[in-house]
C-alpha cells in the first residue's frame, strides 16, 4: 500500500512542476549551487548571506545531470517531501499502528501546505523531512538505547543544523520523548549523537564567513530590549497572524479535529499525543515571541506532527465527526487542484500570494525572456543587464545561461542612469545589449535609448520590462 501512496505522491508533486514562476530564493539557491559545483572556492558561499549550505550542496551534483536547473532544484524538494511522507508513515506506525500510519500518509499527500512547498526549490521541505526523521530516531533511541541509533540521530541532527540553524529548537524539543528509566543507558548514545551533530555543524567554521550566520539572524529575531519592553504589544497580534496562516492551510475543521483529538488523548491518557501537541505548540510560541521577520513557511515542520495527531483522532472518533473530516479533505482537494493547475486561484495566504505571484520576487516573464534569448543567433555576443545584484534578477536568468558562450547576464544594481557604464562598454564592443527590470524599481528616464520588446504584467499589476538598449 505504501508503494501506491509513494506513486500518487510523485504524480501530485511532478504535475505542472514549472507552472509557478521562479521565486527569488529559488534563483539565489540554484545559482549558489552552480557556483559550488564549478569552483571549490564557492563551497561556503551561502554563508556570505548567513545561510547554511546543505540544500545547495545537495542541488549542486544534481545540476550535472544537465536538466532544467529550476526543475532540478524543485525535484530535490520533491525527494525531500517523499522522505517526509515515509518518515510520517514509519513514525506513526511505530507510535500507533499501520492503519493510523496509512491514514497519516494519505493526509500528507493531500495537505496543501506540504504540496505547495514540495514543489519549490527552497530549504523548507528538506528541513521538514530531516526533522521528522530525527524525531523518529529519537523515539527509537529513547525506547531502545544503542550507539547505532545515536550515530544515526547525530548525522540527522547535524543535517538539520546544516539546513537551518533554527532547526535546533525542534531537536531540543525531542527531549520530551525521554523515558526516565532509560536515562543512564542513554548517556553514551546521546553523547555520541551530540558530538556528531556538533562536529558536522562546526565544519562550517572552516569558512571565514561563519560568524555571518549569527549576525544575519539579528535581522530576523527581536532584540532582548524589544522582547523585554514590547512583548505585550506584539505577542498577541503576531500569534493571530501565525494562527491565520494555520487556518489558511489546514482549515477550521481540521484544526477543530486536532483539538478534539487532544481532548480525547487527555481523556484516554494517551501521553504521546499530548507530547506531539506540545512539541508542535512550543516552536509556534517561540517564533511568535522572538520572530521579527516571519513567513508562513516557518510553520511547515509542524504540519506532519499535526497530521499524526489528526490521524490518530480520526481512528478514535465516531462516524458523525467524520463529516468534519470530509469537509476539510474536500477543501484540501480543491486547494490542491488550484496549486496544480492555476496557483493564482488557490486560496493562498495574501503574504504567500504576494511573494510568489504578485511582487518583484516572482519571476513572471523570465521563462519567456529566456526563450527569446535562446533563439538569438549563436554568433552574436549578448549582454543582458538586469536590476539588482542577486535574487530573482539577475539570478533568475543567470541559472539558465551559466555555461553560455554568447549570452552574459549581468546585475547592474540600481544605477543613477538608465544605461550603466557596463552597458555602454558592451555597446562599444558591438554587443547586443538588453535590459530586464521591474518598472517600479528602476530608473527608466532615458527612454529614448530603450526599445520595448515585451512587458509582463504580474497578477498584482507590477510589470517586468524587457528592452533592447540602443
């Protein structure tokens, strides 16, 4: 049965995989992966922006297969999502039974939040998979202490930290699974796990950019002063935002059933369900308390555990309550359909819709520009100038012309003049020069030197402009 579910999972993740335009972070991560594979000098380049590099390290060798770089990165997320599916299945089977495990696996396939991020070349699906499996092996280790499980857990925990250091919070919460009777037996294996995890993470110290990980985190976290003096002002509004995101992707009936499952667990004294709920609640409260810049995807690792709680509850409740389950499953299916066929119609949270579809961070039009450039004569040297220095532009085009001998993609930032010195020099050298910019973000005052080739209007009405420079 699990093999059939894996097949269904693959179909749902692969259908129309290129439908969503490239997103800013996708472009950056894939570009880093290309540089990592080309020169060892760039092995730690993600650290220059305070990012840990495991996802890019994994993408890098896959790019050598020669497939579309964007789809290659997204396939890695699909593989990560498949690992999450299997992790949820085996974890639920270990905690309860096969029936509950199969139900949980089905819900993982149908869950829109997971579906959406399994189809994007971002770190979140990989992080979620590693967290699920680290929880599974923590359970195995605490139930039956052994050096083997300690070593496996250590490598998984290290991988979590190499994906996102914030994953440490989830790892620490695994202590909730500890069984007092096994504490003495856990000393050696637990110490081994900690040593391996710390060793893997500290491997990053080989780079001089290692301190940027902690310094960059200050951009995303509130200072001690903000927490001490403003906690009462921001906590409740921020909690409401996070909760609204959960409602958007889970639906009210699903959240209601999670709460029913929790009450049922308290009544039946099913400790593991209570632990799972606390495990999911604590990261939410921590992010609400200290997070300054927040995104819905930060909640992604919680979803598999809420699904496990939900699946257990659905096996215990009466048939009448199953009507609620039918309601949320139908709402999920509708959500999934739009994700796979028309993301603009999907009931995405406005924050998500803005980032991925409506704003400058969405790569609307880049596919068409890429096709235009590929059809230019091969003997013509071409410079394509773009706004910015990293992100959707120029990285969203650079990844497709990484090895090109006649097309160069150059980010010129946001110069005072429409035609930058680099563009002027290219024109003197006889090159064809093009400009790709967002209409509202770039100085287009020298319009007499620009010939419009095409413009691409995003659903939010922001325009991507494609010019030839004269």
